C-alpha cells in the first residue's frame, strides 16, 4: 500500500515532464558561464609590399585591442545570469511541488471513489433485486405500471451512480499512472489517509506573513525581478560609449619602426540608449506588478480555502452525527424485514438513504483532505525556507521584490 505522501514523492522522482523541466537548469547555467566569460581581445595585422618608390622593405603593422565597454557591462550581465539560474531552479521546484500535489490529489480522488463504491454497489444490487421482484409482481397484476416505472427509474439512477464511480476509479488510476511515469494499465494500491483533520488556521496565517520565503513561484518571480534589475543596470551602463583600447607596433618601407597606443571610441551624439533603458524599466515594473499580484492572490486564495474548510467541517459534523445515529437502525430493520414486519421498499429506502449519507461523509472528509493539500501548496507548508532569502520575510506586497 502506498501512502498519499509517498505518491507525491514518486511523482517528483518519476514524472516525465519534470525530467524535461530539469534540463532548463543546464541551459541557464550555460548562459551564466557565457556571461562570465571575458571578452576576447582583437588582434590585427597588416602587410604591404613595395610596388614602386624608394622603399626597401615591406611595411608591417601589428595591433592588439580590447573592448572596454564589454568589460564594463560584464558584472551586470553576470548578476543577471546568476539571478536567471535562481529563477529557473525555483521554477523547477515549484513545478515539482505542483506535480506532487496533483499526484496526491489524484490518489485521494481514487481512494475516495474506491471507498464509496461498496455502498453504491449495495444500493444498485438491492434495486436490481427489487425491480426483478416488481417485474414479476407487474406480470401477476399485483402492482401498477406506474409504480413499476418509478422503481425502474430509481434502479437506473442507482446503476448510473455506480457506473460513474467506476469510471472515476478507472480514470484516476490511469491519470495517476501517467503522473508517475508508468503504463496506463498499471494499478496502484493507495492507502486512504486516516484521521483527517482540518488545517490549523493560526499556523496557516502565521506562514502567510513569510510566504515569499516558502513559495517557489514567488521566489522565481523575485529572482526574475532581480535579473531584470541587472538588465536595467546594464542598459544604463550601455550609455558608456563603445571604446577599444589597444597597442600597435609597425615598420614602414624605410625601416622606421613605431609603437604606440590606439584608442577608438564611439561618439554618442544621437543615441544614448534611451529606448533600451525605458524598455528594461517598463519590464521591471511589469515584473514587480506580477509579483505583487501573485502574492495578494496567494493570500486571498488561502483565506478563501480556510473559510470553505470551516463550512465543510460543519457539514462533516452534521452528516457524521446522522450516520452514527442511523447505523444501529439498519440491523433492526433487516430483522423486521425477515419477520415481514415491514415492506421491502421501506427497508430499501432506509439502506439507500444510509448509503447516500455514508458516501457523502466520505466525500466531505476527502474534500477536507484535498483542501489541506491545496492550502499546503499555496502556503508552502512542508517547504523549507530557501537559503539566501532570510530577509525576504520583511517584504510585503507593496514593497519591491
């Protein structure tokens, strides 16, 4: 038997989409390596032979130059590329977190259907028996056609509910196998979680105050903002005119040898990279707005889930009380049916109502567990604080990421 938590771990280890996503780290690391590389110097050489005149030797010149502007931009490019690596890693972690949660939710839906199926099968089987007897009674003229039609419709409804649960079970089995990278025909035995309790509102709200420390998607957005901040810095530094500094040595046709420094510089008379700076600043503002919106949305979603869960808990208590109250009555009704003290339809209606309550209780309890998983994902519960982000908890939605 596999626990729900174990299913999540297996999804992280074996999900095929995650394997492809992890390859993005190598791309970002290569970009960082490219940004850290020093610009190559430029070597120039020329040779000119004597065609006519008094010259006795061919003219030779050698030059070695270095792009100064590339050296100035290099620190900002490196910082941006490093932040991009952090963004990619946080994005991969968020994808792993979501995949694990999706697998856990799918497994929970699977075992919920499996626990509800026995009640649905019992109800459907009882109605099949009832309609068989009613068919004979109709042929004998003991019941009316309308009564038989009503019971047949109720039996069809019970069969449809059973079929729907069987379809859910099969579909969730196939989906779960796909999430774990297995063949769709593989059947997994998942253990239903016991003693499901609602989330602790105090612990959840306490985590919300430091949400940016624990949510990988927020960490990715913040790293993206930091990368963009360095691009803005790079665009500002790009206003520095392109300059090449070098040294040269040569010999002319009269065997006169020379050596000196060479400087070439762009004259920024018309283009000061104003458009580039404006573009990067606008992109930075957009990323900040996205970060703020994501943080506010995460807080609101968790608050909404907590309120919905409180409503579910009230429903659970009410239905649980009804189930516990009715359970002892069924054996008595069965004995009364055996003594023919009650009609078969009365017993069937009681069993059908009790089975419906049992299924409702299972569904409500599973919904509480599903909400726990959703709150866990949205609040980063179970996720350790990311290293290097100790000061992040001081930030809020209105502050710069």
